[in-house]
C-alpha cells in the first residue's frame, strides 16, 4: 500500500479566543492511496493549531498550520505502514 500527499491547503483559520499567540484552523489534505493496483483518493479536513509570534505574516501562519497537518499525515502513514 502506498499513500501520497497530493494537495494541501489551509481551509480556514482564526485567532484562538483565549490563548494569545495561538492560531487554530483546518487544513484540507488530499491523499492518493494505491493498494493492489487500485487507486483511491481521500480528502481530509485536519484540525490544527500553532503558536506564533504576534508579528507573524499570513503566509507564516499558513505554513505553520500546513506543517502541523503534514506531521499528522506522516504519523498516520507510519502507523499504516507498521513503522510508527
């Protein structure tokens, strides 16, 4: 079984209502799974958060949220492959 990340994007984000410097949001991830010569596409909405400096740019916030989602996907892949 092979799982590949084929697309990732921030779907929404907002400042945390109580924790200063924390941004929460959802990242849309599209995965392609190949198993026994069959290919299937999965679209996930991953809830993430990141603590950032007050002067972080919008691009920095998006990158931090996508990196959090990518780490979650990497743990998922490791678990499915029996290495995690």
